[in-house]
C-alpha cells in the first residue's frame, strides 16, 4: 500500500516570516512612540521547567523574564536578540540557510559582536523562546550528521529544486538529513514503520541486508543523540505518514536516553513543541537482552551507574514500567553492551533473529 501525504511546510514558513516581522514591528512601534523597547519571554530557568504527562514532554511554566533597553545590563543582549531576529528574517524570507557557526561569524559583518559562539547560540535560543519556533524553522542548522534510507518519496521546496522529487533509496549510504530534506514535502511511501538507529555501522548493515525491504521500513540514522532536525523529521514521519517508530540503541544508560529524547524531548528544548514522538518505542538493546542473548559486555563504570540513578528519578522514565524494570536490571548486572555485540552469532544474526523478535515484542 502506498501512503501519500502532503505536509503544510509552505504554510508554516509563511507563519515564521510573519512572526519575525511582527517581532520587528513591535520593537519599531515602541521606539516610534518614544519608549525604551522591551520584550517579555518565558523563563528558561530550571525551576520553570516542568514535565507535562499529557504532552509527555518538558514544558516551560508561567514564569517570565523581561528584557528592556532601559536597563543598561540588558542593552547588549536585547540588541543581539533584535539582530538575530533580523538575520533570521533575512534567511527565512530569502529561503537561505545558515549554520550556528555561520551566525556567529555573520554577526561581525554587522558589528554585532558575541564574545563566543555559546553566547550567539544562547541568543538564538532566546529568539526561539520569544517566538515559539525552532532555529531550524528560521533556517539555522547545526552541522548535519544524521541520514535516512528507505522507500519515501519527497518533493523539494528549496530554491532551484522546487518540485523535484527524490526517492530516499537513491543513495546506498543514505541521504543526509539536512536543510533541503527537512524542508521538503513528504509525497508517498510504501513503508509501514520507521526504524531509528543510533550508530552508523548498524545503519549501514541494515541497508546492506535490505532491512528496508524485509521489514518495510524507513531507516533513520540518529548518529548518537539525534539532532533536533532529525527528531522533528521522525515526528513528521509518524504524524504525516502514520508510521510507528522503533528506536534501536546501545544497551547502556546513554542509549536509553537517546531513545527517551526522541520519545519525550529534552529539558533544553522545553520551550519548543513538535520535536518529540511520544508513541515511539524503545526496542532495545535492553538489559534483558544482554541476559537473554548472552551478549558480550563491558562493566558499567561509576559515571554509567550515576546516570542510571538520574534516569530512575527522571519523570519521563516513570510512566512506562519497562524503563524502571530495565534500569533496575542494568544496576543489578552492572554490565552494558553495544549493538554490534550481536555479531558474536554472525553478521546477519541481528537482522535474521533479533530484529524480528524485538519488532514483534514492541509493536
């Protein structure tokens, strides 16, 4: 069955440009009326970050902060914020892209200096908080490192490629999840699931073993912790194409958290929506798998164990008994295993035996 769906990418881009323009108009009107310009924004302090069990993600509370040009300490960050909005409007309206690093250097052309890139990044995050859109919506991206492979046909919307279609089985190494892909329209797919994979080696193995055909899946490489654009891409596959999502990670607390951030987001992005996929399934490697499959392991170190106790207290890990059960098993066996550990049974064992069993168990 071929699923067809067109998203509302163009409509959202219009909303983003309009939001940036409204921000600039508000500042201009305050200046024109003889007032020091100011802006109120939700506070991103830790005490204002709460977990919402209905949305199944962290959100910001009711506390807000005011940034005003009347306050001498606010003049620089306020000016930086206005410049960031102006630069983002230029990118969005002209349909150009930039990296976080490029934003930092571009500011110097306008004599808008940042002491370092972290300060520049923080101002971009402030802009996200003010407007409720992500930096990727403003066409500002980190360096790409994720990829996708499978029977999904997309239609580009970027200048020079508008209307051009591409099937994501077109390159044997997968297609990079960059600005052109994340802004594309989803046209059709015959897949009935998404398999998100933490590590590049297994992603390549899955392509070689035709997992996309054998299991009718779109394969997504997260390359460790999935970048926000990749998390949004996975959410779109789930929402727009109605594809269930399965996440495969290493069997350790860091792999668990890679899966959880895809499912329930992160505290750092509490000011944003539409980055998480609450119904996605963590499909291994579990501590139970380490025991059941007698996998080669390494001992958990002190940092791993400390992290497990942190996860145990995290509200995201308390909604589904599976997480608590597996955390307790990790703490009991004090061992961890990589996805590649299944190769002790042969190169194709993970595809022939483990994968079908886990997809059935977590469907």
